[in-house]
């Protein structure tokens, strides 16, 4: 599962955007089918701690909806015939509010007011012509950030599926249907420690999507080259990304990347820091007119 997700990130990173929102590449609609159903991703692989699992559970696991689906699934297995069951993930409408309270006033400007990213989970029981049965899982998304947020969802999926009896019908595929996908250059650096040749992957972006390459270089330089780090000095989310990437990169690869970033850095534009006003020191750096405040980035808590 990890390798297939990583391949997909590189394919979309190299694909010209449908459009850009600030420096965020937006692709839509998209679909990813994972045929390696080994849950070999870990939160640590993408710079999250165990707190992320608790956050996802709090925001997306609707116990009553899943329990109803488990009952229906057991009945479907007993019949041994094709069918599907599903459950929704609307544990919240607005992040940060008390459970069961529908209030569209966010607790801060970083809180989502657009509903859950994961909308629903569907399990399908397939009967094979040659005998036997398998399970296919479909996840339906309003949106996701591909490089950092989505892989955490794949880790969490294993917990979502825990109560379902998959022994009579082993899991064969996971298909993710995305209405919208964000490729955020501030999170591309988190992929570098997972790549066999991170420098080659970084270089491959330039001829295929020069605009995205420029922003990946700028963001990655903020993490790996101290002379560019001032732009994230008060941006807590970016500082967490920086610490994670530096911890996971080996010294030789780090040195190669630093040489490339310094050679290809596009230079500075007008810079200002936008504080979110809630006293926690988070915000977003804006460089000229190209970059705007990013709710999706702010929602990714480590």
C-alpha cells in the first residue's frame, strides 16, 4: 500500500495542474485503486505522532453508522451472495466543536467549515466465477491533501475496518474516489525520505510542471537550508514538517538536496507573515500575490 501511494504522489506531482489555488496544485476528479492491501504505512512515515490517530478517530469514526454496517455485513456474509454495505464519516461538521452541536461558526480561522474530507466507506462482497469471495473497499472523498493528510487516512482505514469480518472474503482492493485532490508544495519535502532517489524525483518536476517545481524548491529550501528558514520562523505547522524531514533524511542525501536547492532557488519576492490571531503562533507565510492562506494546511495537526 505504501509503495502504491508513493507512486501515485509522484505521478500527480509531475502532472500539470487542472488549476492552481495560490501555490496549491488542484486535480479533479481523481481515482486511486490500491491492490496491495497490506497496511504497511505508519503515521511516522509522514511525520505524524500517535495523536493523529486519535484526531482522525474523533473527527471521522461515527460508531453508530459503522455498527449498523457491521451488522449488515455479517448478514451479507451469511447469505454468501454479492452485495455491499456502507457507513458515513460525518462525526463532525465543523472541527473543534462539541460532538452533536451543529454550529457553522469555526473556533478559529484554521478550522474547516466544509464538512469531513472522508465522506463515506463502502464494502462490496464479490463472488468469484471460479469460486470464493473477496472484499473491495471504496472511500469517497470531498477533498484531500495528497502528500501528508491522505496517507494518514490510509493508516486510519485499518482501524475503520477492524470490526468487519474479512476472513471469509479477504480484502482485495481499496479504491479512493476524490472529488478534489490538493498537492501542496509545503508537504512535498515529507516524501523525500521515503524515495529511493529523492534528488532525481525533485529534478523530474521542473520540465513537467515548472510552476509547481518552483514552489516545491522554495518550500523545501525553508526546511533544509537555514538561510531560507526565516520565512517559517512563526509557522508552527511548517516547523513540525522541518523537524520531521531533517530527522528522517540521511546526511549524504541532505547535502545533495541542499546543493540542488541553493542552485535552483528562484529568489525572494515580497514576503509577509500572516498570524492566525489565536495566540498559538500558527499562520502562513505569503510570498507576493501567488500564495494565499491555506485551510487544508492548517488542519493537519501532528
